[in-house]
């Protein structure tokens, strides 16, 4: 486990500069690289510029940008000078972004050329400094918004560059950053639709990163490919702060991780570590691996026999590792529950996956494993210095609400003491809202969100996530959503239409025949699901969801939009 003199982002950067001065820290796929020494220099220059603009300790500075090396530069520049970073999800709509800027009272913003449109109409007496993160140019926001927007799109170099300004900051005193100082306010985009500003201190974030190095092997020989949004705490802590701390080289995709973008990047970077959410690996399994297995009648039949399935999965696992560049040795998955059938495949394929559980409010990681101590269906054990307990546990099942305590637990919700009191007890326990149980070895098994639980007519708890996992095992289902309407259980399913075209020969059928085939599929699906779930969890109806479900940045379905 990494040792730091003080649990601050200042110390994280200091350690990295001292230990790995000439090593590549941050890089794009196409070769733009920043060494650890260059990272420090850029951080110091931008911190100095922010001070010149009147930003002082405690002031809020927003970041609205896609992943890039400059995102990390901006983040460390803000936090190491004692100001507070306000990372904003790129998926947020203009109205949500403007609300965040007002609510956080941000005084400056780093924004990318692609996303400037979302804030060009924003007017504020507080927000006075606009910086184009692509090249750290100062955007003269007082000019015509249309002119600025057009200039950004054309990428003309007529803005004042921070680096070219040769700014000298004589007599400006560096602020002393303490562990309990606020480092970031992260506005969540949850499945319930309510965005809250989570206040995370330097100690929260750095402790979580340090504790993670206590149970996984990560070092300066590693290369990481970053594919999740840095504005989310999962990627920021585990994909930026932690790897910087131990001298990892991090490479960024410049576009969303679609197959056409991801596959060439994997071949070029050949990463040893990738942090992921379940949806990415689940899609690979459903859309690439299963179709290959089901293509031939013999392999399709053999796959139903456990002994042969394991052998087939092992061969598929070796091919998958080559697809990921051939050097992958750690594939941590978090942010949502991993589908049981996909986890079974990863386990039998000897794929080096690891699992973890946490929330934005816990910086985020609370429980986890390395790739050698995974227990099927479990979210791992508590990290060192953290406590997990089950409250109001059912006497029969042991299931109850997951409470968390430790140095990683947030300070509270920004400007919202009432919601803070709802989730933080007086003695420091955080009420996660998740339901689960602990086994005899301390492994946490999650059942679902307490807000999603449906109470059956017999008073029993019905966990929609469990039914969804059964539905999603079907080769023609990509994702599903189970909910209660008028006392009956209903599921919406989004089908794998490419697989249906292939498997059911839709190309040679007219529309009426296609619709009948889909109806038959849904009829068979409901019979299969109801034969595998408890009596009180049986579905009354399955509805086709033609379009993919709308999701949060960590690829969880926004349930409130459909229920």
C-alpha cells in the first residue's frame, strides 16, 4: 500500500514527480504525451494563472470536457492550489449544466471546443473566466457568443495562450492544502433523476486511492487505457488519482468506446489495466462471443453441457485477451452489478476480471477484490480502514441495507443539509440505499436498490434486478427493466436485433412474419423466466423496448423515465 506524508492531491503529485520524473504520465492514442515532470509544470502554470484571475482557496472551478490529458492537468491545477474542482458529466443537457454552474457558484470553467455550445448562452456575474481546455487558451467570453462559438469550431489560434503569456507570479503565496479541505463537488446523475452535489475532501479521494493499492497489484510498469468519463468519481479516483500515485502511464480515447474506436486503440496501446463498467463487457459477450459460439450447431449444443462450456469459454477467453491487446492482466469492473451469465463466462474463461462496489458518496470504492480472489456473485470485501454493516437484516435471509463507514465517506451534499442528514448518521455511517448481505468470509452480496424493491402481495421483497439478470441471460436480450404497475410485474426488454436478423433469418421474412417471431420470442421468454423465479416474482407481461434505454454516465438505466 502506498505511503504518503499527507492524504492530499498535492502529496500525490509530489510523490509522482519525485519517483517518475521522465515517465509518460498522460497521453492520447495518437501520441500527444505529457511526462510527470511536464504534468507538474503545466499544473503550476495553470494554478498560477487561476490565482492571477482571482481564484483563491475554496473557490469552485468547473471542468466540462471529454477525457484527455488536459482534463487531468486542469483537475490537479485546481485542487492542488486549494480550489474546488466541479467535474461536469458531458452527457448532461445545457439546462442541467447551467444549474450546476449556478448552484456550485463556479468562478471559472475549463471547457472543450465540442462542448462550448452547452454553455455559450450562460450568463453569470460569478463565472468570469473561460478557458478552452483543448489548448489552454483564454476565451474572451465578453465577445459575441456566436463569434466565439464559430472561432472555437474553426480552432483558430487567436486566443491568448496561458503558456505563451509568460506569466510571472512573484509574491503569490501557495496555499497549504489540508486533508479535510474540499477537493471536489461531484454532481451525480442517478437512476432516480435527482442530481446532488457530493462534497469530497482530499482525504476522501486520496484515502480511497491508497486503500485500493492495498489489495490490487498496480505499479509503474503498468499501462492503462481510460474509457470511462473522468467526471465520474469511479474513473477519476481509480483511473487518474490512483495510477498517477504509482507512476502508471494513462492513455485516453478521444471518442466514446465503440468497437471501431476501442479495438484499434487496444492494439496500439496494449494496456495492462482497464477500468470498466459491466455494460461494456456484457455487450462484448452478447454481441461478439455468444454469436460465434452459436454460429455452429455443434458448438451451440456442446455449450449447454457444463464440461464442454468451460472448455469453450477458456478458448474464447484466450481470444478475448488477444483482442484487448495481449497484455491485459487486470480488468476491474464496477458501477453496477455484473450479469451472472457474463461473470460465469469471465470466470471460466480465466479472464483477469476483478469486481468492486461503491458510490460517488464513498469516493467511490468500498469493497473489492483483485483478479485472484473473486467470488461469483459477490462485490468483494471491505477495503482496509473501511467498515460495512447490514442494518435491519431479515432474520431468514440476512438481507438488509448496506451501511458504510470510513475516511472515504463524503463530507455531505453541497448546500443541502437536510438530504445530508437523511444519509449520514451522527456517528458517521453512510446509508447507501443498497440492499445486500455479508457471507461468513466478509464478502458483500448485493440484491438491489432499496428504492427499487417491490413489495409483493404476500409482503415479500421482490428485487427487480434479480429478475432482470435472468431475462438478460437470453441470447437475444441486450437489456431489461422490471417494474410494478397496478400490482402486476412487467418487464421491458431491448432486443439484440442484429442477433435476431442472423438467428431468425429476418432478412427473408416480411414485416408480419418478423412481428410474429418477436411475439413468439417474448412468449417463450416469459415462460422461461417464470419457471426460474419464485412464485411471487413471476412476470405478468413482457413489452418490447425498441430503442436502447436512456442511461447514466456509468451506463445504468435511468429507471425513473420508464416507471
